[in-house]
């Protein structure tokens, strides 16, 4: 099911309105805003965070996050802050954790397995490069996982992981190898 709602203007894109601290005393929230969704936004700024805070705290909007990835690969050589980093300030200031729709929340698996009639978890493999989201997702839903070292997790960082994958691969190309069917 797809849920649609109007944007409140604090979504993706540059939002310079309300950038001065005192301007927030005059900010009037739009009516009927039911959700604030935290997602990757390269234009994230204080004005957006303050408005989201007001909608959640004062207007009762539900706080939702697409994921909690702290880092995001923009190239093989460069990693930048991800959605989890962007929403951390909002989460801490609210003292409320968001409902996470993406990894590592089991909600995503429940929707996918329901839509695709997946009943046998032994036939499912989660492949990802992030132990905190991808591998934790697999653990949370009880499926096998393959950590690929071609993303944000270097091979020398394996000993620091709190959650352990079922398989460790250098690259997704290795999936063509010996993983049992």
C-alpha cells in the first residue's frame, strides 16, 4: 500500500526560511501534518530540524525515519554522514526515537515477505556492507546475512563488530561462489 501526503515544505531542498533563531517564535505550523519523515537530505539544516521538532513535539506528528545509517558511500574512496547522522540531533533533542521503516527494522521484511509470499526464512539472504543496519536487520528478522567488504566496512574493522554476519565476502561478485542453496 502506498500512502501519500502533501509536503509541508520542510522536505528535500534548500530551506532558508526561519534560519534566524528568533524567527521560530513566529513560525505557524501547517495544519493536518501527521508525519515527519527523516531521510537522507544533503540540504539538511537547522531550520528544517527546528520545524520538524515543532511538528513532532507541539503538533503530535509521528516521527519516522527511513533508516539509521550513520555513513553513506558516495564513492569507493569517500564516505559521508548518512541519514542516521542527520536525524541524530532531532532524536536527541526530542528524547524520542523514530519509527524506523527501513533497516534494521523488521517492518521492511514483514512487508516484503507478505507481498512476495516468502514463508521460508532459510531461503533468504540479506547482503549488505553495513553491520549496524544490514547485518542487524538480518539478525532482527532471523535470516542469514552476507557482509560485503566493498562498502563502508573495511576488512580490518571486522573485529570491532557487535553483530556477526553469516558470511563475509570481499564483493557481491563472490555471491556467484559457494554459498549453499
